C-alpha cells in the first residue's frame, strides 16, 4: 500500500512539487519503518493515514507555509497575494481519489481504518460556518434573568489547595451512563470520575486493570492542570465507593483491593471480557451525592482533554465529541442525547473490534515497569489511608548483626562486605595472588583463637641457641618470625616439619615480648640465664666430641 501510494503521489501531484515531495518523504519513512520492524505495521499505517490528512489540511490552509497570510489573520497579505495563490494551485477537494494512501487502504478492504479521519480544511465550508455562527448568534434573544435552583459552586477547599481532587475539572462522578459502547480510554479522557462506579470498577479490574495503569491513561489524555494523578490517588478513587459498597451490598468489600479483585471478588460466570457497553451501569456512589447530576453538553466534555483518543482507543464517544465540536450550533447533551446522536448523525454505532476490548486497552498502557510494580505490590500491606507500606527489613538486619557480633564467632567487619561470613570462614584458597599480606593473616590466626574472658597466660621464653649452631645456620634459626610461607594457626602444628626461614633482619618481638606482661621478676630471670648457660656448655661439648 505504501509503495503504491508513493508512486501515485509522484504522478498525481507532479505539478505541485512541494506537496508531492512532502507526501513522498512521509511514505518513504513509513516504508523504512516497516522494513526495519521498528513498530507494528498497523500502527505505522494508522499514523501515516493521519499524517497524510494533516499534509492536505495544511496545504489547503496555507500551502504548506508558502501562503500563511491566507489562513492567519495576523500575517499581512502581500501585494501579489492573488498571483501567488494562483501559482501555488487550487485547494484539494475531499475526494477519495485525491488521497493516495487512503485510496489504497479503502481499495484493499480496510475502510474501517479511515472512518475516524476528519475532513480537511475547505475555504468555502469555513466561510459558510462562520456566517452560520454569526447568524445564529444574532437570532438568540437577550437573556432573561431566571432564578436558578442550582447551588452556587463550592469555594475552594483546603484539600484542593493542597493538591487533592486533581480531577475536579472533569465531569462530576454522579453523571449517569448512556446507552452505548464506550472504551476505557474514552472514559479516562472525557469522564475519568466515572471509574467511581461499582460496575466500572468491576469491569476495569475484572479485565486485569490496576490503579497504576489507570493513572498512566488519565495523565496521558488529560491536561491535569492541578498536577498529575498518582497511583495512590487512583486507589483512593476506587476505595471510597467500595467501602460504601461493603455497607450496602456485601461486607467482604471492606477488605477490597485491586490486587485481590481477580481472585476474591471477580464474578467470572457473569462477566464478559469482550463487552465495552455501559448500558445499565449504576451511577458512581461515593456516599457524598446520591442523586444523578444534570446532563452536560457533549462538546464540553472535551474541556481539560489534552489528547483525543484515536485508533483503537476511540469509539462512539470520541466521534460524538468531535461532531459536537465541529457543529457548535447544535445542542446535544450527555448522556440523554448520546444514543440519538450516534444513530442520527454518526450513522449508527461503530463496529467493536478486538483491539477495542478492555484487555487490549489495558495492555497498551501497561509497560513492563508497571507490570513488575503491580506484581510486587500485591503482597504488600496498606496503612489506614490506603498507602502501600514499605518493606521493613530491620528485623532481618538485626538477625544478621546479632550473628556477626557473637562472642563465639570472629568479627569480620573489616573484611569485604560482598563475601558472606561462611565463605570467609571456609576459604581454602592457597594462591599468593589473592592474599592480603597483613589483614588476611590476622584473620586466619584469629580463627582458632576465639574471644574469651579468661586470664591470658604468659608465653614462655625459648632458650637461646648455641654459638656453634649459629655459626652453621646463621639467621635461619630464627623460627619464631612470621614468614610469608606461614599458613594457619601455630597451635594446630604439633611438630615442626621444617625450619621456617625469614628474610627479616630484626627479630619480631611484638607477639612474644613477655616483658610487656610483667610476668618475670629478677629471680626468675637469673634462673633462666643459668639454664641457658648450661645448655650452651652441653652443646659445645657434644660438638667437640663429634670432631674427635
């Protein structure tokens, strides 16, 4: 279809190069998107149909920017305005053959895709509309003062000043439902407070909707002059009517939430997921206003709407709002005139397709992040105001800290936090590259020396080696030093297999310095010196006998 439209635009508008180039560029971009699979083909086709209409509409208004004086009154017209307009060509008529892509779509059997496209701008229609509006205004008699029974508008409440009631610029919640089909997207755009209805809550949540998804939809379609609505605000919008429902219908609804609706409150036997009808729906009963509100003009439902529903989001309500905006002289009221307007002016209800169903609409506005957040929120509790409570991990952290600080275990606060305590205790790595020379040796030495409150015993001083042994072995006899080859605690070694060697020039005395403990007096020092002298003389005699 896009290729055929590209060729048709080249032939049909060869005498209008700017219009031809703009259409062909859009068609080429769409063909490239289809080849690269950037978006679904149907979405690309719908977007290009709307883009084609916008190009022709802009051409009729101001010739794609070359004759802005023709449409905008603020732009002064040049002296050669008529000659310039004549050189740019005449307006494009609202004929199917004039739209290259629309013709291919209708010819291919997809006429439904073009039903919601508005007519392009025509100078004659615009002038006639302005004349009709002026004539209608002149025929209206002067207003007669009539005592109104309506209550004056409520003054601004402190809640509104603080940012509450962010949907107060939308229709009131006790507005009756009409007879007909309305999609979820249309309700979110034109009448979001209709979701306070019990039947609407059952319909929305029964199809898998969540408050996060509805918040995304409302913020997408409406201007939100008082700030974007949050997921918690949507939950409160649901919760107030359901609390009243618990008092009127069933007490089980007192514990209702969107997360458990599908498992505990969903009536699958009497539920049709393919239905988008609101016929017979009860008015939103929030306990504040129990009477139905007066009908409102359908054209006023567009107030506060940022983006009109299009494509699969749009159905009869969108068509009705567009018609009333294009025909402001006609007075149609919602909901009383909705069914008659659809039959008499719009050619009857539009065909409901699977893409219009609630499940498809919810899926379009539920991102992966929202889906994950909804699944995680199902197990969380809410406070008295309905806010989700944070997961309290203080108890788990307390258990871990108590285990780590036990008197019978080693303190590993200085070790790497990413390693668990069990891994640190049972690390049997012998690689020198993974060792930390100072900290790891101290940690391993402390494993077999648990903390104890008993009195520490003073170590005994080893006898000094003989001079003859020093002459043969030199500094290698220093077996009390901590060398790099040391692994494991000393107490675990009952017998030394080999003499440990160290390259240190001075003897390490930090661990074995018994003088710091003050356990030797002068008498014991003399006795120890006598023992060393005796061992020295005995060793010297043995050495002489070996030489003989």
